[in-house]
C-alpha cells in the first residue's frame, strides 16, 4: 500500500517484493497469535473439532471480505484525488479501509481473556525473534523424534523466554518412557522462566517413585515460584542426601520468609557434615545472620581442610562482602599467597583510615598479624588478631563494646565480638580436640576470616 501510494510504477518491481515479504511476516505473526489464542480457549476434549470449526469460520469470513473489497474498488473506479505530488485512487481507499479494520480487530482481539496457553500479545512480541523461529522448529522436531538420543539433543536447545512457547510440549516429556529424556525435560523447564511448569515439576518431586526428583527440585528453584516452597520443604527430611541438597539450594533460589525459616531449622537439626556445609552455604546466600552461631563452631570443630574452607566461605559471606572470600582459599599456592598479601594490605590500609577518621591514637599496629600469617605462624597470627580486635572495638566504641550493644548498631559487629571470645576458647582447648597441623590450619582460616571482615568493614 505504501509502495502504491508513494512510488511511481517504474519502481514497483523493486519495492513491491520487499513490501510483500514484510506484510507476509506480519500476517504470519497475526495468524500464529490467533491460532495460539484459539488453542488457549479450546478445551482439551474435542480440540481437533474446535480447530476444524475455527479454520472453517476463518475461510467463511475471509471470502466475503475479499468480495466486498472488490465491489468497493469497482464502485470507486475513476476516483482521482490529488494531494501534492501523490494521486489517491480507488485502490488506496480499499487498502486504507483494510488497514483500519485490521487495527480495530487487533484491538478487539487484545481484549479477549485467554486461557492457559501463551497469550496473543506474547506470541506477537516473540514472533520477530529468530530464536522463536528456531523454537518452532525444535517443537516440530520433538514431535517427530523417534529415539531417546534425538529427544535429549532437542531438549537441550530450549532456553530462555523464547522457549516458553514449547513449555507444554516439554512438560509432556516428563512422562517419557526413557528416564534420561525425563531428566533433560526437567532441566529444560528450569531454563525457561515459566510458572506453567511448576505444578508438573512438583508432582515429579513429590512422587517417590520418580527418577527425576532431584532434577525437578533444581528446576523449581530456577523458576523461583513461591508456590513450590511447601513441596521442597516436605522433601528436606527424606533420607536421600542428594535430594536434600537440591531442595536446600532451590529454597535459597526462591528466598522467601518460609524458605529462610526452614533452612535455619535444617541447619540446627542436621548432623551430617555434608548437609551442614550445604545448609551453611544456603544460609549465607539468604543472608541469615543467626546462622553464624551455628557455622563458626562447626568451622572450629572441622576435621578436614576442605570442611574448614567451606564453613569459612559461608561465614565470610555473612559478615563480610558476599562471595569474595573464595579466592583466598582456592587456587594454586602462589595465587593464593598473592591474593592473601593484597587482602592483608587492604586490611592494614582500612585500619589506618578508620583511626584517621576517628581521631584516636592507635595503640597497637596491625602489621604483626599479616607478618605472622604469611610466615605460617597461624596460632600466633590468631592471637595477634584477637588482641588487636578487642582493642579496636574498645577504641571505637568504648564502654558499649559489648555483644548486645554492638548488635543494636550492626548484627555483624555482634557476631564479630562473639567470634573473638570463641576463638580465645579455641586456642585454650585446641590441643585437646585437634592435631597440631589441624589446629594451625584452623587458626589460619579463622584469622583470614577476621582480616577479610576488617578489610572492608
């Protein structure tokens, strides 16, 4: 229509094909949107009959429309209106009316309350996305596939918002005869942020005979719908540790008040080291400060270096900058040493700045802490850290440097004050509970956590 209105006949053969392609894409979008709307409104029973009637009605409506357009064009034969250098004829009038009716119909369609399928507006917004076209191709391939291997490969392609059109087809694969296909279907649903999949995944999670309970739990966490919290909590106390771990991590992803309450309860009640570390990490992700009262004693009592590192990472994320401590306990020895030196330098610089702002004269320098730590004199480093920390709190807060008073200022300060006392008790009793090498490693880990907190507080 724009080509006929604005261009001379000599350019039709160049412009009209382009206009035809653009119009075809828009028409396809509108058709797909109407088709999806029809599916959302049609009940499951006798859906094929509904589709047939829909197509028949579309044909019956289209034929009179074309006939009316032709009659109007004939009636306006000879019409010629000059507007500047443009001449409007009967064809332009017919096309203008067609566009107006299309806009009006689109408005009416947008007012229709739709069913459970993807809404018309969603389809229209997605149709211009190349990924959406691929999604349609994968949906077709999924329906035609005749082997578990190809189904798994196809399911791995579904990801993000563009794949929401395929949610229903993927849900059907949760009941595939092959368990590996079920697993891939659950993972695919976790990659697609659609609440439509929550009920189906919850059924699989709660089905004790299902092979994909762990994958279903993880998918529910990625979707993040609070509706799934009850099912995830219900599976926390089953004897399957892998399932418990998946449920804990999913509760952390959802992160509502009930999730926080249940994670804390699980941390207090659980006795296995593996799940203690998992729940500690989850509590840190959720920012549950009260978890520190459980995590720090577990760190001091840990019998292996790996467990100490895990507890330390969780504790440092709670009282310090989240997710930053990992780099100081993981990597090659040279990389760890280099990072720890930078951490100690930042700690010392921050203490200098704190005293400069407070106008207090510093009574004890922090340098011996770093020196003892780097020289692997870990127990000495912890003693220096405890002494320095006590004096620092006294200098800054004076008589109110008590746990309950500090807690009113900042809960992290209350935890820090409590950790100082627990560390003193650890140094007094370490020979009764740990070997010398384990005691040295524990002292080093605790000192690093203290330094990490003070470096940025």
